[in-house]
C-alpha cells in the first residue's frame, strides 16, 4: 500500500507552499480533489491551483473529480497532462445520469454509454481511468460492465465534499468486495484516514491510502508521514 497526500486542506490558503513541502517528501503520491461547489457544496483546487500542480509536482497525481458536469470539464483536466505527472482521473459515478435497465434486477442500474465513454476517453490519453464511489452508494447498484473496465476506483470513507470527517469503517466491506470481484483494479481510499485506522485499511486490501487533515494539521508533519510509512510497511 502507498501513502498519498491530499492538497485539499491547503486549497485557497497556502496551496503553493504546501505543495513545496509535499514535493520535498520522498516515496509518496499526490491526491488532487477537485470540487465545483455544485456536486459538493465546497470549491477546492480551482483551475489555477490545478494548473500550478501539474506544472510543479514532483510526484504522480491521482485526480478525483467531485464535479457535476463531468463531460464538460474533463477536456480541461486532460489537457494539463502533458508532463506525464497525472497518473489517473476518477469521476463520481453519482454525477452521471443513467437510465434503469429493464432487463436487470430492479436495484441494479446500468450506466449510460456516456459513463463508459468517459472512462475510455481518460484511458485513451495514456492514464488510468476510473470512477469514484461515494460513501452511501451501494456497489451492487453500479453495473459490472463499468466496474470491469476501470483501472482505478476511488472509494469514499466519508461523505464526499469536506475534509476532516470521521472515517466510516463500513467502507472496508465494500473495499474487500471490489478486490474480490475485480482483483486487478487499484483501490484508492479517501476520507478520515489517520494513524489509528491505517493498519485496518491496509489489511482490507486498499492500494492507495489518502491522508489529508491527518498530515496537514499535524504539529510535526514529517514525523506524521514517517509514522504512516512505518505502519504501512510493517
């Protein structure tokens, strides 16, 4: 399992300075939460900060789009991938409107061709494509054809949209189920991850654990990162 640092807590405050700090740390990746103020109530990592990140990052970046108009926004976020630092882009499955498939059980929905098309579009740009799944979304309600084609899935262990929430351990059962059904997918877990729960997260099969407030708000950030790495590697 790897440690990924979210820049969300620094957005609009000391984004550039925090990125400089993150760039000074070896053996981590970056998680970029993009919020539009519509799909979720907050705005985070606006385009100016995103462009700065793509130009200055020394680490691979996983982009997590918490935006309502995925198709209208995707071209911009793909356009900044020229340095090759963007490793993946995930958009929220809940942001895509899709009809009910009459040939499937009532609780099971099939995504519109648009959702599959968007994942394919991401992959055609040479980066990992996938979806993000909010905390209260049932995996069984997502069509397996969409899940099967994902290189990566971002799973929320809090409700999408706010940093500093409490980790919900119920997500670990969903992580294990995804890993059992789709063993080749990389699972990113995002939300409420700290030094107290990192070991159980590792045991569940998470590939990339995202830390936001647990590092950003730590009195000694480097010490917190070292402890995270020690627990991950043990």
